[in-house]
C-alpha cells in the first residue's frame, strides 16, 4: 500500500489527513488533541494520530503534501506590508519571527516532525486554492463538476472557479487579494463584536433577526458585484493590517458607530448589519454559481473554502442556482486543505510530482460520512471513567438506546459520544449534544446552561433521511449539515409580524421550535443507516417513542473549547456544563450521580 500524508498549518485550524492507496484512512484537526480552539500550530498530534490509525511510521510514507506554497505566500505578505508603509513595516517586524522560524522552513519542519521519513520521500506543495478545489471535487460523488472555492486568502487567490473531470482539476478563473468575500464577511463579523475565523457562524445566525437596511450601502460603497461573477472591494474602508478589526474610521462612520465590544448588548443596527452582509454574500455566491455554470456547462457544483460553510448561501445556491446537485466539502476550511493536498498528489500529474492515479468515483462520496477521527473501545472508555471515579452503567445496545430516548423525551440534555470523531467543524452524531426539538425551552436551556453561548444562536436538526421531506423543504441529502432549508408549511405556526429584533426569539414558530430559526428555516442533517448506523438507530427509537424522527444535534463542546475527542475530554465537558446525561460507548452516566461537579480544562503541553 502507498501512503500520502497531507498537512495544513500556521494560519487557522491546522490538520493532517492520510491516504492509503487513494482511500482516506484518517483526518483530524490539531485543536481536537491540543484542546486549543482553532489551533494553528504545526499539527504534530494530528499527524501522529493519522500514522497510528494506519499502523505505520513516517518511514512508510510515499509522499507528504502541504496545502499551500509558503514562499509565494511570504511574497504576497511582504508586498502587502511594503505597500502600506510605514505602518506595514512595523507590522511586518512583528510577524517576521514566525516566518523565519517555521513558515519559510516548512520542508524542514515536516521532516523534523516525521522521524524516519526517507530522504527520497518527496515533500510537495499545492497552491492553497488548488488544495481546496481538490478537496471538493476529488472527494465528491461526481465524475465531472464545476468547482467554486471562496475564503479569506491563500497565497494570492481569494476566489476560484474551476472544473473537475475524472481525476483532473483545472482552475479556470480566480480573484486575487485584497478583493476577498471572506475578508469582507470577517470584517463585519469583527465589527459586530465577534471573533474572526470563528464568529462568522454567529453573524450568519444573527442575520434573520435583522432587516437588510444596509445592503444598498454595502453594494454602493464597499463591494462592486460585476456581471461576470467577479467583485472588487473599496479598500478605502478597510484596514488590512488590523489585528482585531479589519475596518477603519471611515467604515465606522459609514455604519454609524465604533465596533461593538464583544460583551456589549446587541443593537438593532448590529442585527441589520448581519442581515445586510449576509444578503450581499448570498448574491455574490449566486453570481459566482452562474458564472461557473457558464464556464463549465456542468449540472454539478462542488464547493470548498471557508465561505462554503455559509449554509444559508449554500441553500440559496441549491434552490435558485443553475445546478441540479451540490456537494460541499464538510471540512471546507483550512483543515480540509490537508486532505485536498493529499488528494491532489495522489491523482495529480506525474510531471508535477503527483502519482497520476486514476480516480474511482464513490457514492455517496469518499468522505465515509466525515467520520475520520479517533475512536475508543469500551475498555478504554471504562478505564477513563474509573480513573475519575465516575458513576456509570454499562448497557447493551437496545437498553442503551431506550435509556437515552427516555432521557431525551423528558427534556434532558444528553452528551453522545460514539465511534470515530468527525472531521470538520460540524458534529454529525458521533461527538454531539442532543435534545428534544419539540421543547419550546430547549434552545434557551442548551445555549445558556449547556453551551454557555448567545441565546440567539440556532440549533440544527438531525432527521431520519427517509422522513426528512415530511418536515423540511429539502429535495437532496444533507448528511454534513451544510444546507439550510425552510420547514414545510405543515410544520410551521403563525407568528405575529409586528414582533421584531431579538424579541422574535420568544415566538413559537413551528412544531419543532428548538430547531426552527426565526425565518422559518433550519440547518438540516439527514441521517442514513448506511452512513451513520448508531445515530440512525437512536433517531428511529426516538420516533418510535415520541412520533418525532428529529433531534437537536449540536457539537459536544462549550464556548471557547474545541469539540471533544477523547473519553476524558467528554467527561470533563459533561461535568463543566449542565448536561443531564452522558452516553459514551456502552456507558450511560447521570450528572446528578457523579462524585465531582466540575473538573479543570486540560491543555496538552507545547512540544519541545
């Protein structure tokens, strides 16, 4: 068997992914092991896991692939700083040590981190957006497809349109820094008081509470949306060197005030700004979709890059765009670049260092449901529980499902840890917190007492795939929770149109109030027995007991922490939140019976 290891590092959400004879063996983000959210350091722990999962050492690797070209990125960074002198020169001196220590020496860092790596083992570098495009198309169920990648910035590219055919990925058009839809969205994220590279989800969730009052201002002053799908930012409103905001005083004057402090109350202005930038982003994505269809003529579209995680825009692309089918890489951000780099090497041209292996299209895709991380045996789980002095019951599968359903049906919040951890930002039923979507109070309880996050944040429904059409206006599978769809009219309840802003949160909008956003939509996960058998069985049992084949599914973490990976992570998070029960492997735990009420958070020591 031949092995290719892919790596992404240094900027956001570092990760490693391993292919064996072209099949994805393992993939994981560094944050899940280090317990440092959005860990951007070199993914030493993640790559060690990938090798361990395959049962190999670095000596057995046939190639190592990095997800971008450091020298080209350094060139763009240097040119940007120099163009903004003298401020740029001062900012550059702050970033120079990181460049000199690791980033420009990526090849050396890779060899140092892989003991035993053979001298003849090639280390290859993919362009950032080429890695995104490869992660989208080469893992998709399509033999040919249009491809769109959109994020903040790679080396120079911020947006690309491409085409995939067989094993080949060709980029047909691209936009360059500083004209970036991802940076524009992040600028509004920071301006509204949320953290860049993690708060974009919050801005998207906030948008339906507002009105698009500023959309025309954004189109007129900040971004020109062109007929060919391209766009251009008005740089007079942005501060590209800002550490906290990306915006300047002119931007702040345009939108009637300084940036919101993260703990300050949300004003109607912030709700309207969120709605406005979301609307403009959706328009830009629809324009790109139309242009991609013109260039390729394909009925299929693959998406990757951080903006591809904007599931509201994805939903509009599916409903209003020219494509019959969409496929979105579940690890669409930088983490997925590790997988894309490895796939690009495996299938890529021999003259560029690739292996040139023909691709076999896999249904439903090559991602194995996204379950590519570590799993733990009952023996390993029980050892951790005993170490903590935990009180638990070990149950066979039918009894475990029945006990879990009884807890959920009585409005208890349940942590659920089964099988291999998900790759990407979404919990898909292996590292999840679950609740009853029929409960009017469950959204507030889970946000404030369990997740410790803003009350306006919506929760996603997981639904039996065979029953999804009865509840949601969705005509395609959505296994990765990356499409937003309206609830069926039969599920919706009348609301008072006079209620506005965050007060809309108090209205009952549907028969599934805990997973219905204020605009009557939901970010849907469809669950099949073939891809996700244990979670499907739980949903089936819940439907048998309650008549409802839907559960709230949110990631098993609290604010500021990554999703849990190990049994130890899960037990600590369980105790440090207000979850009522924990189901991990074959074990059922009740919070009220535990000897501890909290445990300290853990962080792995930095490597020497």
